[in-house]
C-alpha cells in the first residue's frame, strides 16, 4: 500500500496544482477496451473521472474484464498532453500522448492466489469533440508490469465517451 501512495499522491497533487493555473472542466465517462494481456485477449468495460485543462488532461479509471477463467481488474491514473495544437487549432480532432500508472489484479481459477501489482506505461490517441458537453476518445495504451508474476505487458485499444460538466 505504501508503494501505491507514493505513486498516486504526487500525481493527485499535480492534478490539484494544475487546475489552479488553467480553466478546467471535470468529466465522467464510460470506456470499453480490447486488451492483449501477454497471450490472453480480453475485452473490458470501465468508468472514468477526470479533469480537462487547456494543455493537459488527467483521468482516473477503473476497469473490469473477463475472458474464460481469467478476470482482470485495474485502476489507472493517466496524464495526457495535446499534440499538434497549432496545426489542428480549429479542428474537432485532438490528438494526445501521455503516461499511465496504476494497479492491476488478475484472478484465475487455476491460480492458488491472486496476482496483483503495479503497471506503468504510455498512451496515445485521438479525441473528437462532439459539442461542449461530449467527446469521443479512441486510444492505445501500452503498459509494463513491475510486480505481477503472470503478466509482463499489456496492449490495449480503448474507446471512451466523456461528459463534461
């Protein structure tokens, strides 16, 4: 638990500090993704909460996926920065790159114990602004694990719908 606090506390502090300098918008959302977790391909669903600022977006998501005897659960903190802002200034398309960190758990009926550990990696994607209240986000995330025994890496394509309030 101390490792998780050392990771999340500075990131949450950064989120709070960033919101003091830019106008920000909170959002909630739903997402689905298709992940390749080592050799297991599994769909998942999730919920997101975040803060969108002029230059950055920070979000927290929880996800649940199941494939056969494997069950996957994760909690991720993701920080994105917009790219090509000058080129796409008047466009509804907003590409981004970012970093992700979190925890993941894998349960398998054949394992004696749960496998739980830290994950970290990079993400990229393209958000499409529908209107002032909604956007759709298509992204890719690559995660490495540091302390899971049964998982080395995760590749995930995800689709999210965000509501800004």
